[in-house]
């Protein structure tokens, strides 16, 4: 199991990971008192294969992430009631805007 990114929204901890039985990345809600315990997980649909950086928007109840040369949002409103969430493309990033990844600082990446 490989974690690609992790972010808090309010008191909830979310992580994106790959599992052997799925080609698509998974969004998992982790138990904050025992991170080995998964509260719920859903498949991230669409053409997303790798997430480069992620941050949370707790007011909008969504995750914002960079994948390749694009910025996406993933609404968490239906997280507990579905098995697949499909991200919405916000903007395509130009090569000069690739530094948008710095806006989504992930302290767990080197």
C-alpha cells in the first residue's frame, strides 16, 4: 500500500493511496486515533492516475489537488454514501504554473 498524499478537513484525516487490487487511486478516511484503521474508502474516478499534491478546503468541504498539469476539486459531500467520486477539473496549468504544487504543501513528501 502506497500513500500519495494526506490532508485534514476539520477533524477528519483523508489520504490518497494505491492498493494492489485497484488500478485507480483510492480516497480513504483514516481514524485519527489509529491511522491503521480505515473509516471509509472510495475510488477516485476519471483519468486520475497520480496525485502530485493535495490540500483541503474545509469551508467548501472539498479536496483540491494537482494531477499532472491540472488542478482538480473533489467534493466530499457524497463521500460516505458512494463508492466512487469523480473529480472536477478546475483549471489546466501552464508549464509556468506548475508551481501551483507549492500551494498544496504536503509535509509528508520529501
